C-alpha cells in the first residue's frame, strides 16, 4: 500500500502504516496456518457421560434432554459455555458481547451444525436474559445438576485456583458415542489460554475472536 495515500497524511504516517501492514499480513498468514492445524487435529477424548440438561422444548415448556439428543440432524454439536452461573449478579460482559454477534449468525450456523449456549444458572434465568438482549436465534441449556461445567472447565469445582471461563466446544458424533474436542476459547480456564504465559501476552484471547474487545 505504499503507493496509496489518504488525504493529508504525512510521509511519517505512510511509512509507519506500511510497516504495520506488512506485520498484519504476516499475522493473517500465521492465523491461517494455525486454523489449518486446528482443523487437522485428531478427535479428542470421549465424552464421559450423556449429560442431562434442561432446555425449552418445541411446546415452549422446559424439558430434560440428554446431550446425545442435541445433535438433531447434524453430526456436529457446538456448545458455548456462557459465564452466567447462579453466583453471578449479571453475566460476563465479554460473553454478552460475543453472543450479541453470534445471535446474528446462528441461523446460518444451523444449516451445518447444532448450536447451543450452556450455563449453570436455572433455565428461566437464562431465557429471561436472552429475551432482554433480543437473542431470538440462540438456544439455551441449563447445566444445573450435572458435571458438564466441571468436566469441561466452565466453573472452578475441579481447578480451584483458576477463575471460571467461557469456551466453545465442538462435539462430533462417532457411531453411538459422541467425541469432544475444544476448538476455540476465550478465557484462562481452557487449555489453550491456560498455556499462555509469555510476558506481555494477556490470558484473554477475545481479541482473536473479536477485535472490538479490549
């Protein structure tokens, strides 16, 4: 872009911007390389149990449902762990920001996968918050009463020295048993951001998913 110039920009600005652009292009190439490696990962560990969760059924009433029944007509299930447990007065603002965006694309995702948002709060509380936010395209699951959040790092019950975090898990149905692996994460509780320890590198990876997040 050294041949381009915006109105009234200085030569100093153009030189710095062109240098930054080269770094941005290198970063984009690296992101593509990492994404390809992520897609090539082998299947993760078998889900330890067929978790029983609560959702709003087709009749508009709460119902219990096994995790294995969430796939519907798809082979892939994506669960976003929403940081909105019963101990919180309000949901995580970062999760809320991301879900505002995901709500818009949920209809497109539904063509290829089954997508749910899971949290430990009672289902009625989740539904009420979704209504207040206008999340008409997101489906919610309450994990109250099971070990899903503990097993997949949605709370602190098995790692007491770290704070609860949100993550998106991708579960693939293989035969009669689902197999789960993490493919993206946003906070320190997941395996990817838990490994972040380099000086000057924040544990939160939200900026990778959404550059608007600080």
